[in-house]
C-alpha cells in the first residue's frame, strides 16, 4: 500500500477507524488467567467462514471480502488485546455439499475457534448438526432462517439477520392494515430460506391468507431466470407481489415485472433489496415504489450523509476496500456484523475457549451499534437467540430507500 502523508485522506481514515475500534472496546483487558481453545493463542484468533465467491449467490461475495478487509484494518492497529484476527474465508459456491467439505476443513484441519457469518440458508442447514456435534461456535449466520434460534436443540448456532418469518409477518400485517382486499402473488426460492419467509407471510395473514393469496410460484437456484414465473404470476390478476428472492433473481423479477407492464404493489425481501447489487442492475426507474424492511442505515439515503458512523464506514471503504461498492448495502451489513464479532471477542477477554465465546455471544445486552437504525439495540440470552428484533418499512424513491412509520418490534 502506498504510504500517505499526515495530511492525506488515508491518514485521516486510519484515525477515524481507530476511534471506532476504541468505541467498540478494543482495548487491552486487565490481567486474567489465559484460557485457550482451538484456534486461539497469545498472538492469534482464527475464525472461519464459507461464502459464495462463485455460483448463483455470488453477489453476496462482497460480504466476505469486506470482513477480511475489516480484520486487516483491525490487525494493523494491533488486533484485539494484542491478538491478530485470522479470518479464513472459503468459497462454497452456495452449494450445500461444498459447504460441508469446506467447514470440515475449517474445523478439523484449520482448527478455527469459531465460525463467523457463514452465508446462506442451504449451506448452513447442511452443516447445522455437524458444528453442534463438534461444539463449535456457529456465530451470526448471514441468513435469517428462524431455525437458527433454537438453543435447546442447537445451542452452538446463532443467526444475525432479522428472522425471515418475522419479516414475512411484518409484510402481512402491513397488507392487512393498508390493503385488506389485496390479491397477492408470491415468488419464492424453493428451499428453506424461501419457505421460511413464505411461512411468515402466511402466518401473518392468518385466516385471510386463503382468500388474499391468489398465486404462488417457486424457482430453483440453478434456474437461469424467473421470467416465466413472473408471467404466470402476472396472469393471476394479482395487484400485490411479494418477491422472496436473492439478488440475481430479485433483479430479474423487478425488471421483468416492469417490462411486462405489471404494476402491482411490489414488496421485495430485505436480502434482495440492495440498491447496488439488485436495484441498479434491475433499473432504478423500474424499482420506484418498491417496499422492503430495513434494520440498518441505507448508505444511499441522504439523511445519513453526514452521520458520523456513515462517514467512518465510507472512510474505511475508501482505504481498506476500494473495490467494494459503497452503494451496495451488503457492504454496510458486513461491517456491522464484523463489529459485532469484535464485541464478542473483546468481551471474552483472555478466556478464548469455545464455551466462553458462545457465552458472550448469547449474553449481549442492549448493544447499540452506530450503523443500526436509531433506537435499535441487539440483545441475546441463553434462551433467546433472536438477535435482531426490530425493523422499519421502507419505500424506494428512485435513488434510495426512505423509511416510513415507526421502528417495529417483531415480538409482542
């Protein structure tokens, strides 16, 4: 990396990022007896993850790339309590068999302390029983499947995203209140992810669901397009479209619906709502009026232009992840997750056993990370693994997502 002068932008970036790490508590801990599990030592903490660097969900690859950049920044500043973070990030191609192969390598050969942000419902479903049998912390999964919050049967697994079922319930309640006579068509990915969010929608609609839902269509991740499904759904006469898709297919569905002249109330799930990786390829003009939910700040929203946390994130992007797209919300999401992991490692102090790391991950109290929406806090307990429990509905204006209404709680 080219050296920078004290007055250069790179220098200012380092200072800003350093201040952030201090705010997160990345400071030397008081002397305590050192305890180490696999992957931890006086000098290093090894974490592992699988990411779809190839395959149908490769739009999410930026999450792993950003997190590697984040820990590189942290290591340049001394690491956590003097220990460098070694994030081993492997490609699984969004393929469950490949995920099993790679995770076994991470656990049995690399001997990581914990898994972090392994991405995708299918991939994580494939390794779920294995990592719990091996008692490896399976932390902050980049998927919202509801089953990641099952401490009784899977105590070593905890998700990060708002649960898909909770997201589906929010959309359903919005429709019941604002469009009670809607004719609803639903497109969903034919796997645990798509079915989980679909269940949330149906649970939220309750008895009205049988009347309101007029058409459903599914797709496989190996399908080249969802164009035929959109044509079928349009033909149902639906005036409301719930789009449960990952980025590649979300962009296709948005574009095809618009180009076909179908103008329903179009709700797209959060994981397929990035301005950079979805709406821009689909066409920003074709995305106007879309609805989704958000639980972190939109990097494209001008209201956050001078927000200190957003300025810090942009400075980080400019120095440590220049290839990343600042319009892609996945990069902001990845940054928040990395900050959360830092919080847990810092809280574990010198007791870097897998048991204590899991204890800290399931004992998060009122953690307010600055890129979450105002008023939001993260909480977990040994009996409650739902990390994110709040969200806000948002509408796309043509340039950014604009939140409206209150920040909603997903629990009673």
